[in-house]
C-alpha cells in the first residue's frame, strides 16, 4: 500500500505550513537523532583505527584521516541542524533546480574539471575541494521525485506526463554515471527511482517490468566496449582468488580480515589487514576492519543500529503529515538501506567489488554531508504533525 494519505491530492507548499503544528525539538523522532549521532561517533573511532598505518605511510601523520573525517562530519552536522530546523515543505520549491544541478554536475565530469583516479573519472576537482556528482545525484533524485509525485499523485498511473518523464531523467542520469564509469552508483540510482515509484503507488506489474528492463540495460552496459572493467569485476566476484594479487586483491584481503576476526574480533586497534595489506581501509572496506577488530558480534550490532535507523525513517514516512513528507522520508530510508546492503555485499564478496561507502562510518566528505543532510530532513519531517480535529474547529 502506498504511503499516501487520502488528504494528499496536491502538492504541499509553504502556503500549507501554518496548518501543520511543529512539535518541540525533542518531541520529534529523538531515536533517529541519537542513532545517527552514534553511527557518526563510531565512524570517527573506526576511521582513526583503520587509517592509522595508512596515514603514517602516506603523510607521516597518523591523525591525517581522523582530522579529515572530523572536519567533514562536523560540517555534515551543521547541515543536519540547519535542515532539521528548515521546514521541508520549502525544499519543494527547488526540486526542479535540484535535478538540473545534478545533471550539470554529471556533465562537468567530462570537462577538464573531471578528476581521474584508477581509470575512473568520478570526481570534480575545484582545487579547494572535490565533488562526487554520483553521490549528489542520488539525493537529487529523492528530492525531485518526492515533489514530482506529491504535486500530482495521479502521475504514478500516467505515462505521458508521468512515467516517460521519470524514466527519461533516470536514463540520462544512468548513462552519465555509467560513462564515468561507475556501475554501482548508476544501479543504485535506478533502484532508488523504482523504489520511490513503488512507494508512490506504482502497480506491481509495472514494477516487475521495469526491473526486467533495468536488468537488460545492465547486460547491454557490460557488453559495451567501456564495459570491459565491469566484466573484469564480475569475474572477480565469481572467483576473487583466481587473481589474488591483481583484480581480486582487495576482496581477498577483505575476506582475510573478516575471517581473522572470528566471533569476538582481535581487539580494537589490533587489525593486521590495516597494516598496509588492505588498500584504503578507512573508506569502502572499513567494514572488513570492523569485522576483524570487533568480530562477528561487532558487525551484527552495527547492522542492528542501521536497521533501527532505517526503521525510524520508515516510521517518519508512515506518520508524515502529507504525501510529500512520506515520499521524502521513504526515499531516504530506501537510500540508506540500499547503501548499507550493497556495502556489506561488496565487503563479504557477495557482490562484485565496487566503490560504495558505509553511511556515517566510512571516510568520505561528499557522502557524509549528503547522508547527514537527508537525516536532517527526516528529523524535520518528524517534528511536524497533522492538526487534530479540535484544532480545525
């Protein structure tokens, strides 16, 4: 059943804001705030532990990545506080601008601003800072689709001014991200779009059909000339030990870390794989270091925290005062869940290796700010409630 109230038949705009009663700050979804803070602090601890030796070898200072992570997380929390107090209805006014900004950033990848690392051009180098358009694109999609379907819920049943527009935007985003190349992010964008469409009320048979079309697009992408790297990663997924010192090296080291941790782990700070065996241990594969140091129990506890946070976002979506809030919170919950699930799959060799960060925990400036921004929006939604019948008399 779509997260849609019968009352929500049009876009909720700033003109509707007076009809919604804001709660006191800590009468909102306080668990969402606490869980996000816990994950952020845990991330600081594990980034420092995982990056200690790598930071020494690269910069001579063991605190380099800790300082970097602290800076980004602090900036992310400033954004969180701002959006937690910025009425989310006002965001809808900028939805079209947001989707255009995402498109422009993706196009700029193919200009001299594009920065290439390991044969992939996924960053924009503005000298003072870098931007990863693929990460920005996911948040842009959530903000745009929430407005698109909330402004006219009937679009979810129409093709001319509904599905064609959404699928067209998705196709352009998918192609631009895939060309970087970045198959994982391109795939996540497609899954996000389909998930939000399902929340908005898409019929199941259309959902299954679109999944099939997406799978076909994936096969075509792999078969294209630029898909050679994807095929290599798929082959690595089936047998990472076939080229344990080449394409399968990072996955093999990740599995060794998880296996070494056992049930209870070797102890915080005592990882062996982080001593220059596992490349970039503070980013995409930080879960492997967590598994080695804190063991299976530590990983399970971390996953439980993520599950609770995802549930809080779903709860916010269910209790949102309007359809727009439901779609925003639902999209945020979906984004968080997909990201965590994919990171676990990559680290445990259940999916072909690709660059996907663990939200709030991995070192990553763009991703950290965007995830905290989304949590700020979800918290803001939880601060608002429908007026009671007594209030409307």
